[in-house]
DNA sequence: TTGAGTAGTTGAGTTAAGTCAACTATTCGC
DNA sequence: GCGAATAGTTGACTTAACTCAACTACTCAA
């Protein structure tokens, strides 16, 4: 069955209206089975949850949900990439996070009353997500309270991760914020160099780090000129993270 | 029995060494019973948890725990006030949160492996905290998995709250960050004015908002000169929050 | 109560980062 | 593969915020 959704883009558009395709294909669900939230679930419990979920395709810049909208679903990213952002009273768009395939998100407001999304979520490119009904998950937790431990662990990690994000933002100058952001993207910590891919377009990384796109561009050009990073589109190669850290002081 | 603790202050000192006073006094525990984490606990389960906990007095500037220290306890504030901070590689002290009586904290790393504290915690003035052993709480959750739901709700709220803190920090100028910080301190939202008390000394609020103390002082002086706030030590009176929001654009 | 130490304020000069504008490069839909 | 729209870069100029310094006001403990 077709995915029914209002197809508008950007801030102006209505969002998810109704979706009724059943999830008959099984591809992409291995990642779901190995996610920390679901790996402890008994096979039939997970199957039941998946059965009640829907697969949803999103186009470039398509909005998945709005801030303060009642939250009936949470999401698992099968492919593509999404971003979370908030709009303040003056309508300024503040990017707060990006979500990659294999990530589970939007759980944050589930236990608020009434449950509402804490931000906007939109696709950065064409993406596919699994919509998991909050009600189905809560019923599962009611039946098997031992599953809550995995959820607890997941939330605790998320809180620590946001705490760390906040730490970076208390760094007072733009260059050092950017350097710390890049270091955190390195998979193997600070001892090994490596290639990192910016999880957002540069202008949105700039917004996430509370600086102007021009400032971001200039800082990156300067790091490049000093041989600290090599830049190839959204891919950055950092050969010596220790040197980067050293200059950020 | 006496509280045994190395009594040094500030960054140099060792911390909690051993504590062995039993919690025989009962005052201050009503707040604990009404905390979201514990209010759903059966009376005897909570009593057992309290029985395994210890009351701890902290002096002004005394350190409770260090970042990366194994986390054997989490804490409930009975009186006083604490702050959470991190030290980066250059030793700069970054204040990230303050904790008031009735708050429960340090839970964040409990489910990491190995469980470790994600930051430093120190008393801002003489304070009293309840040290709850992580092990005792985990055993309780193992026995009664239904209790995990309350913990889940608590963590979810914390994650949203950190998310919101992050949003403020993506605001690019110091004045608007300070205004949004003040607005968030108002108990009744933005429609009513009121008096707020800064939860940290001004120099630490400045650090929390990624600005210099001088900048903080100048912005506050300017808001005062424009009749937007009245300042009395750490107490601020905001008569018209809407006007404050209006100028922050 | 006093005096040392910390916290907060104010001024003057400097610098980092924002703004505006012009331009180039890239992406995506047709 | 073309062209419009978006994203990214660079330069010139302006402004917000930092730095350093001098000072005042608290706080706490002897």
C-alpha cells in the first residue's frame, strides 16, 4: 500500500497525515535487531513490535514531525540521514543533532504528559525510517517490565551525550568549539587520526556550533592552511589529533 | 558515627574516602519520598534503600566526586546547593549544571560500563546529601522491574532538559543567551513576571553561558538600566518577560 | 571586628567574530 | 545535461565580546 503523506517541504508544510503500508519487506531490519534498545527483546516480542510498525520514505528536506506535535511514534533510521532542530520565537532554525542509519530517536518526549516531540525532525536527504508506535512499545514494557532496563541504559547514555554536547558549547571561541567537535567525530578517540565525514552540511554544522557559515569556512580554511586537516567536500582527514588539541588552548 | 572524608577543597584534593554514619535521623526525607524516582516505591522498598544509604555533610567548595571516578553511589540533595562541572585538557573549569535541594543527580553514568561519573560535583555552600548505593538500587530494580518505569521517565526528562540547554547555547550572542537563561529560571513561564534567584554565583553563570564575567556584568547592568530587570545580589526581579523576549531578537 | 581572599564592576584598548556583498561550486529536479 | 536554487568561499568593514587593569563589595574565618 502507498505511503500517504503530505508531500510539502520546509517549514511551511503539514507533515505525517496517515501511513498504512505494512512492513512486509524485511531488509534493513538486522540493524534494528542489533540496536541496544531491541537486542534484549525475545524474538516474538520484537516481531510483534515490527509488525505494528510502518516503513516510511522521506524525500530531501521532508519534515517527519514538528516540535510540540503529539508523539504517537518513535523512529529507527533504516537509511539516509535526518536532523533535529528547534525554532525559537523569532523563527530562527537551530540545528541540535543529526541522526544516522542505525540510530533510534524521538524517544525523548514519550514519557512526558502529554507526550510531545521536543523538536522538529527532517530528512537531510532521501531517507527511510521505521515508525514504531509508542503505544505498542509501552504495552510491551507493561507486559515485560524487564525490558525497561535496556531503555533505561539507552536514555542514560543519551543524557550523558547531551551533557557532553553542552560542554563543547561552553567553550568560548569558535575555533576551539570546531576543533572539539571534529575530535569527537573521530571514531578511535584522539590517539589515532582518521577521516571523518561531517554529519551535516557545513552551514548546519556552523549553526550547531553557534557560529556563522562564513566563520566556519574561514576557520576550516585556516586549519587547512596549517596542515591540520585535509578537506574533501564533507570529508575531513585529520592526521594528528593531538596537534589539533594542542592548538585549541 | 562520624563522617570520614578527606576534608580538602578545590581541585587538588582527594575526595570521598569512606563514610559510615548510619542514617538514623529522618528529617529531610519527606522530599525524597515525593521525588519522581521514589514516590512509586512501596514503603518497605524505599525504607530498605534509605537504610542502605548514608547522609553526608559537605563544606563550602568541598568536592563530592571526580570526573571518571567509578560511580558507586548516586545522590539526593537534602540541603545546600552543588554544581556539576568538567575540566578539559587545559584544566579549564566548565560549569554545566547546578543542583538544588530535592534534586537527584549523578545517575547519568550508572548504566555505563564501567559506571563512572561524567563530571565533577562540588558543594557551592555547606550542603547535605544522601548517598544511595547504585548496587542497592539496581538490586531493587532487578527484584521489581516495574520500578524501572519511573527511572525511565526521570531519564527521559533529563535528556529533554539537556537538549533544551543545548538549544540556548546555539544562540550566537551573549545577551540573548543570558535573556533565555533568565526566562527559563522563571517558575511560571513567560506570561508572568517574578523574582528568580541565580542558582550559581554570577561568575559561574557566566561560565555556564560561555561568556566572561565582565560581559555578564555589563549585560546585566544594561538590562537594569533599561528597566528590564531589578537586581538585588543574586536575586533578579523580572517584571515583564515578554518585553525581555522581544528585545532578544 | 577585622582583614584576607574572592566575587563583582567599570573603563580603555584589542581582537574575534558578525555582517554585507560578490562571487564560485555543487546539487537536484526537469 | 541544463539551469535554477542552494551551499560554500572570500574580502572589506563593523561590532560584540575578550583582555588587562584598577577598583569596590562581599564573605568567611581567625
